[in-house]
């Protein structure tokens, strides 16, 4: 894995390697002057970049396997983790080159080892993982587990050993015998609307789930903005959603999506698979800014932050 953006600091060795031996000999002094000017400009822009900073930049540019701590630092939530909604909601999705969010109904065929490492890291940083009921059914969701690699980091932030899973379902048409409900280290949260059947609410509670209501409208739909508010009120302010496309589109339409971590797979699928967001068109496109890009084996791991007007 290597970092493509932000562009790692260039070293004088990098610059000299791009020239021929004759050019190095003839223009050594000019090259040194240009390098000095570049370094001075870089120092002014970055504020006295240290030798350690440059070494870190060089290391980030290397094509190598990143450790979990290094990935966790790269994807750390802002502190405090509060967007305008009262929490910070990031999404993690994968897409093929031609825009498919899944193949044959599942996202796994588009994934890779590096993608799964980042998937695990993002879960390891979150207070709660928010997912739609259809994705739970299709992907066979299981509870998140506490991982030793993140234990110290989570304890320092006052987080539980493992993130809670929060399932969004207006109908509560869920299989409460799934391990997601029978084996979680912490109760799975079920977020529903006002029209959920009382019998299904009782079944959810009997299975040990914590039922949360988000949306009081007569339609019975779950209000996406209310989902974020409700989780924040439970103390879950570092939120991660893994989709699916319908839920992600609802978060975007509600204006509560703060960050999108999008893995672009070097694959094409054709067909009619959904995009990573599948819902009503926004009145005006939401603007995001590129925060970082990592690359491994042709996969691009991008991270975009929302720009608040």
C-alpha cells in the first residue's frame, strides 16, 4: 500500500533519480538550488517541516503493507467527533470501475485483502456501525467483535470494547435468530419508525435488541437525520455506515453524511447493479473535498470530507 494523496514530501534523492548522469553532473548546482528553494517553500507552507516529517512522507510513499496502528492514525475521527448533526457520520463503500456497488447481490466480490483491512480498521474506530436491513439480510451480518489491536485506543477515547451494530428497519422484518442478535458483545440496536408492528417490536426486545424510534411521521419511514441524533443521544458520536445504497442515499439527502470512504476496485461488472447511493436525486449536489488516497494492487482507497456551506 502507498499514499498517493496528499503527495508525500519529495527528497533530493527522488529529484536526482529523475535526471540522467550527464544532467546530474552538468546541473548539480542548479538542482541543489532548486531543491533548496523547494524545501524553503515547503517549510513556509507547512510551518517548519522537520526531518521526522519528511521521513514519514517518504515512508508513506513506499509500496508496503501498512500496520493496523498506521491505518488507524490515517483514518482517525476528528476530535471532537461532532458534525452539525451532533455526531460524525462516515460511510465506507466499495465500487467497481463502472459504478456497481455489488456483484450478484453482494459487495464481497468487489473487495480485496487491503479493502478488508481498512474495513476492519474503520469498524475498530467507530462507536456504532449503522446498516440497512436489506444489507443485513444479503450480507449475513454478524456482530462486531472486540479486537486487541484497538483496545488501548478505544479505552483512551472512552469507547466500549467493540462497536454496536445499529440496524435501520421501518418494518422490523428481521431474523432475530441471527448471530447479530443472539451473540453480540453489546446489544444490537434496532432503529425503526412509528409504524412498526407492536409484535415485531416485542420480538426484537425479546431477542435482546435495543429498540430506538427515529421518525414519527404517518408514513412509518425512518428519518435519516433522526437516526444520527438518536445514536448521538445514546453516546455514539463516531458513526460508521456500511450501507446499503438506499440507506446511504437517505443520509446524503438528509445532509448528515460527513465523510465518504470509497474503495474503487479495478474491476468492471456491467449489469444493472445499484450505485453506492440509490435514492431520490438531491435538490443540489453536496460538495466534498478529497482528503486522502491510498493505493494497493490497483485498488484506490479514497476519503472525501463534506464541505459545509
